[in-house]
C-alpha cells in the first residue's frame, strides 16, 4: 500500500502488474515468493520497495526489469507484455528501457570508469564519438568527469556507485531499477547516491524503482511500498 | 571501447599471474608439439626427398645379402634404364664409435650421374682421378673440421683393416639433405682389398629411368630378369626403399604421433581450466552484462576470443622459443647421423600457432556455454 500519493501517480502507468505469482521450485519443495501481486507504477514515479529479507522485493524488481520470468500473471512495462518476450527480444527490450543499479556496483574491474559507462552503448548503433559524448555527459552529471580514466579499484565505494548510476542512465532508459543502491555505502556517499536518483527522476524524468532496507533511503522516494510474505501491504 | 578490447583485457589484465602461467603452459606444450612434429617430418623427409626417377635393386632375401656385380650390366639393358650405379655400405668408425656417420663405397663416375651431388669445395676430376680419394658431406666437414686434402682414417668391422682416404671434395645434395652428412669413396678401392668370396659383390644397384611413369614396369622387368637365380632381386622405387627404414621405426613413430596428440589435449586442459576459473570468478559481471542487454552469444564470443588469444600468444611464443631449440637439436641429430632434416619450418610453426589458437577457442567452449546459459538472477546472486 502506498504511503504517499504524489501528483506523478495520476499519470499513465508505465508498469502494470496483474495477479503476479512467482514460485521457486527446489527439489520437490515449492516456495511462493510473490503471490497475487497487483501494482501500477505511473510514468515518472520514484518508488521505494521495502520489506524484510525474503519478502520478495528483489524478485519483484527482477521481474519488472525483465531478468526473471513470472510463474503466472501479467507484467506490462513501458507498453510491452514482457513475460511473453523471447530471451533475445527481452534482452533488446532491457537495453532500451531499463537501467540497473546494484548494491555492489558491479563495475568491470578491467575497464575504466568511462568504459564501464560506455558498456550499454556498445549495444546501440551510436558512433564512437557520440558514445564518448554521452559518456562524458553522464559522468559530468554524477560529478566524476575528472575520474573518467580511473579504474574501479582507484575509486571509493561511493564513486563506484556513481559510475554505476551513470552506466544505468547513459543509454536513456525509461526506468531505473536500483537494488539496495546505498546498502554498501557510508551515510555521506548514500546521500550523494540518493540525490542523484532524485535528479534522474525529477530532472531527467526517469521512473525510479528502488529496493531498500533502509528507511532513511526510502525517504528519498516519493512513494513507499511494503512487501511482506510475497504480498504488497 | 569494443568487445574485442574487453576480451583482450579479460585475457591478459584481469589476473596477470594466471594469464602469464597459462601462456607459459601453452608455450611449453607448443614447443613440445612443434618439436615432435618436426622430428616426425624429418623422419619421413628422407623418403620424400627421393627422386621419382630412381629405382633401387637389392637382394630379395635381405639388404644384408649382396648381389653379383655382373647384375649391373644386365640391369642396364632393361628398356627404360638410362644409367646404373652401385654402392656398398661400409660401416666404418672414425676415431671413436660416437663419431657415427654413413659411408658408402660407390662407383664414382656412374654415381655422380645418377645422384645430384654438388661440389662445394674441391673438384669432381680430382675425386675421379684418385682411387684413394673420397668426398665428404658439408655437414661432416663442418663437424670434424675437415678440409680438402685432409686424410680421413677409418676402421671397419665389416671390411676389416685400417682404411685411409684423402678428401678430394666437400659436397651437398641438391635434392637430398642426407648427402651432406655422408662420406663416399671409390668402390674399386674397397673391392680390390676384399677376399675372393665377397669380391665383386654389391649392396644395392641404383638405376635411373628415363620416365618415372615407367618405373613400375622397369621394376617388374628387373626382378623378372633374376627370377629363379641364386640371388633373386627385389627392386622398388627409391622412395619405397627409404620408407622401409622409416617403417622399421613405426612403433616409435606411432608413439610420437600419440604423444603429440596428448600434448594437444594437455594444452586444451590448461586453457580450459584457466578460462573456466576466469569465467567462474566473474559470474556476477556476466550477470550484469546480460542484465544490461548483452546476449548469450556475446558472452560466448568474449570467452572464445579470450581462449583464442591466450592460445595464440602461447603458440607464437612457443614457436619463437622452438626455433633455437630445433636448430640445436637438428645440429646434434645430424652430427650423430640420426636425422639430417631436423629444421625449423615456418609452415609447421604457423600451423602450431594456429592449432594453439583453435584449441584455445575450443577449450573455452564448455565454460563459455555454461556462462552464457546461466540465469541472470542466479549469476547476479552468485557474487552477493
């Protein structure tokens, strides 16, 4: 259940979920992680998904991002029923619509900050010069243009997460999904990351879905939802 | 930045110690593979260097049994035979048994017409004009420091006594590298000192035929000529004659072939193990790339490229290292009269490097397919 109802919620939903179920099977046991989820997320929203460990937050995020498939139900994201897409089509769809931010940044250590940001652009037909321009714009926005030639090992955790944020939006996706983006950061770095997510939402108009344990991080979102035992409460 | 660039960095920068050890492993196996292939090639080369228009006649019982010298003139009358020469294996020892090299007593004038022997130093006329003269291969002259005019003393257990020959020429073969490591002297000089029971006997006759395509018929005609005689003959092409010696070592050759195959398997295991470890360590990164939109084929291509690059680099370094090794081995093998054609060839080296690259790509197949097949959520969960 939403705790606040901002004006953005009046807009057309970019995410429409109906009767969503996700059941994991291990050996002969079945574990229902999500059970009958219905959810509408308006275009341009910034929502936080909270809940205890094992409540299904990350699973729901993965399903919305198209990196996992539901057991049953419908997930319509950006006008596309993603559960019906083939693997190749879903990969292409993700490349165009979803930007990912992970708890542990997941930058490629053999690449520089600029090259990590450029990674999603390798899937586009942009020229090298255009890719470089976009990378510089993205790194400038996260305040790391001067560190573009540094490798992840030469950056702090907060800086690495900012590079990961730049990577998430450099290809101009409609939706940014962030799984515990501040979970591995100190307070100051976490604030910087949350401020950047707000900028992506408010200035660039991205829909941001964030999974977090941290109530303080959740405060950055305009809408906060709780998941418990596989159901939205 | 390109995916190729990423593959290069994954291969060489991610874990430099492992990359160096993997490349060294491939390099050593490439040297061993190249070495064995070269030995095998050299082993067969002596028969491949044979002229198509030369045929060899020996005693049908065994090569150790001789033939009457008189057979020579009868062979010369077989239609298609243009020239006949003969020779005896001498089996002499120069100072010490370790100084092994081949010596043949030849009918000099006809031999120089049948075989393609080129004088590097000295002269044909000097050799032909002196019954005590000999000609020595260039390799032997280099090994023992012989010069034209020197005397070579030999001790023979087959033809007892001390023999001395003056070097009238230093020679090499234009189509047969073994000539450079062989000594030739006059058959007449040998024959005159032999006891009557083995006088005027010959080890083999070598005939030159006017048309190589006629060889099968000439072979049949010669053997038919001496059928049911006291010394029946066995005639064959020079290539077939030389192949007997190779076939005599068939067990060794088969073992070498198998070992060279095992070396390739070891190379594949070294590469496969390194690639599997590398891909396993970056499961999370593979998950991220897949989440971003990269397809399983991109993951496979990266892994194949990585394996091919590690294999190719190891192969190329192995080929470079093999060059001096093979030169040294070749010199040594020739010096003991074992193989005279052991030499580094660019073709074999390129083939080795290509095989290493292909094996590198092939060895990455299993880990690449496994990584590409992995569910994205599982890959992302693996690193948490």
